[in-house]
């Protein structure tokens, strides 16, 4: 087995000498009343620590006998290299004898050079997880290393806490900075305080940890437990950190954070269930999280209610907490959610792991992940690629939510982005709960009456192993996963037959599904209809752009558009007003709304999934 690498870039502290470390403190400053008098000298302290009563407040979740399990829990969401390092440390602590690799690992840790003014990029997540692991191992190390090494490690960890306090992630932190701060300024001091309450300086770290953890839970979530956009793939790292801290607090009967933070943690558990896939992978992450089942078992045990357990039974059926007894579907919470503060939306057809789920993160650029039957059909950034008069449009601000609608039939999200020089881009995301269809669209809208050369190039990110297989004679095609059809795609605004060269094209370029449409006008729509039922899509299918009329006269495509999509015997309709809403008709259906998506009934009437009233913002 390879020697554990303690990564030389993590040069935060050096071991304190006997003259400047904890041992140099007067007894009254070093020892708390919890320390037994006969255990306050030299080797006696380490001997006492190694044999400490298992009911001691420092035991429980972090008991020496369970040190390997506690360290394994640090791998929740960790990078592969750090997860391997943690596994090696846990294995060494579980061995009957002290392996040489443990001695070498500790020696390398203690020999790291010091930086008196640490830079933020030196506080990496990997370094933080390893630091917490050493803190969790302190009691178990008491019988395995000499006193000088043990005290030096304790001094080093104390110094790391102090240096972490010098660095604040700020109001809009990078995920790695915020996670490292929670680990080093929250979990690390809490672990030290819980492990060694006999040492007065360590015991005094608990209020500091409580403050930092409380600020993290309330500052990084939206008031209902959802982490801000950009953090989605890192969710298990923060959930893992806060769950371990919650377990420490529970074992000592001292809550690790404020009551407000405790509420946020409870909500976080549910929000995390909305995000996670059936195999433990989070949106935009490359692979499932190591230890997903153990993480959710612990989190649900800490804060899950019956609704959370019912959701976990369907999303993660192997989680032990969820498998204890079958819970009614009536207990299920809403599977979908949107947070304007977090800039995140989850559109979900249900809690089952196979149910279609569309996650949108628009905190900076728009990222999306579309999963169906556990397969990532689309995953990644949806870049801005529209142009006016041959010039790329430029954003004037950030993406913002313009409409969110969710009920038992569907979920719908509409985003808007102002453009330099006037005009705007709108993006629409729709997912049916029952019918297995979805709709994605980008709209380019200009100001003024003059027509312009307009172009929208939707460059949707294909998921791993996904390809677009275009039909030879028509412009529709299949999204395939490893060669097998997974979903059908209709470019609603393009002519059906390739023999008609007008407007644009739909094809695959590199690892993107690219839909191009262009024309002269004031407003332009580039919509895609996605059918998630391969069995249905294999049947006869077609689509048409419908005629829209106002006051018995046909309106142009700058004013309003409507589309019909058909697969087998099922038909759907999409309508969008591009000018201010007015009383208009298409195929005999009269409406005065801004938008509508619905399904045709056998009677010819439209069963609306939703309709946007014209007076809504």
C-alpha cells in the first residue's frame, strides 16, 4: 500500500515546541475540571486517554474504538485521493499494532512547513478533511505514538483552527472556500472540543465552532435548506460536514449549532433528497458519492421526518432508515422546488429514482441536467449563442426567474436575461408529471419596430454516452444512450422535411445537441419538444407551426407563435405571445394569455398543463 501523501501545498503550521505549545501552559490553564488529577502528568495522560470510560462525553460518535468509522464518514463527498488517504488512516487505526505507515504519515504531517499568513487557496477541502481526520484520531493515537508526537499534533490542529479564523469566505464564496471554512472553523474545533474536553483550550473551542457552523448553515442556504447555485455537485461535502457535527452534538447532548441553523439542517436533508439520484450521484457530479447510503442514514436519523423517509424509500430504497417500514405515498413531499435566492430549480415527475428530473442552476451561467430512467440525457452548461445582425448578443446583468409554476400536472420555469442595447433572452423549461414529455425553448426578443437578422443557436450539453441520431428525411431524431433510444426530439419551429432548406437545422456537434434557427424579424423562438417514451415516439410522429389569428387576421411570427406535436395518437400544443397578450385564436382555441402548454383531448379540446395569464409578471 502506498505511503499516505500529506500534500506539501498544505503548509499551514509547524509542530509547536514544548516551550510554546499546550504543555507549556500552567496547569490551571491547561486542565479543565473534567481532567482527573492522576492523569495530568506526562505519560499518565496518554494512558488515561487510551483507556477512558466509553461513556465519557468525548466518546460516543468519536469513541477510540469507533475512530475508523468516524474517519470513514469523512469520505462522504471527498475526492478519490482523499478518500483513499482516509481509508488508509482508518485501516491503520483499526490494526492491532501501530503500522509503520501510520508513523510515517504522522511524521510527514508534523514536518509540514509553516506559513504565518495563510492564503485562502492554502485552505483546500482535501487539507481540511485530513485535518479533521487527525483530530478524530487523537484519542486512538494516544496508545500508538509517543507523547511528543501526540502533543505536537494537538498543537498543530489548534494552530490550524486559529489560522482558519483569519480567512473569511466572504458574501459570495467559491464552493471550495466555503466548504473548507466550515470544515476548519466549524467541524475541526468542534471535534477537538468533543474529543478532549479535559484540555481547557480545546474545550473553549466549542462556542467558536457553534458560531461558525450556525453562520454556515444559515448563510449558505436559502431559508428552506437549499444551497445556492454553484454548490449542487458539492452538496454531499457540506451535508457530510454538518451531519458529522450534528452527530457529535447529539452524542454529547449539546446541539452543535443555533436553533435557526437546526431548522435549516432539517430542510437541507429534504432538499438534498430532491437533488440526489438513485445511485447517489448529485447534479453535475461525474460519479456517485462515496458512502451515500451511510450519509443519508445518518442525516435522516438526525433530522428526517416521515415525509423525508417516504421520499428516501423511493429515491434511495437501500437506505436503512427508509427501509424500516413502508410509508404511504400520501406522506410524500413535493418532488419539485424552486428558489429565487439560490437560483436553483428542480423540476421532477416524482420521487422514484427512474422518474424524469430536470435540475437548473442559473446562479451565473445556465447549467442544466436532465435525467430520465437514471440516465443523464443532458448535463452541463447551456451557453448563450444568439446574435443580431451577425453580432453576438451580450448580457446586461444576470439571469433571473420570470415565472415558476408547479402543480400535480407539471413544472415550468422561465428565465430572462437583459441584453446590452435593449431586448432580452428568455429560456423556458417544462416537464410533465404524468405524460413523459418536456419542452425547452430559447426566445430572442428585440426592442423597437425594425426587423433585424436574428439567429439562435441552442447548444445543449449531451450527457455521458449520449448521442443524437438524426432521421434521414426529417429534422427530428433520437437521443440515444450507448446506442439505445432514450428520448425523441422535435424541433418545433423548423420545417419537418429536410428537403425544405428554410430557417435552420438540428444536429450534433461534438458533445452538444445544436439547434439553429434564423430569420429576419423582431422576435425569434427556438423550441425543442422532447418525448421521453421511446415506445410512443417510434410510432408515426409529426409537428407543425400553427396559424395564430387576431381580429380575424393572421398575425406574424413576431407577434405570437403556436406549435403542434404528435406521437402516435397523442398530440400536444404550445402557444407563446411575443408581443403584449391579446385575444387570439389558433385551431379554434381562443385565449388572451401570454403562454400555454397543453394536450389535445379526443374531443379536440385542450387540456392545459398550465397557462400564463397576461397580467402576470
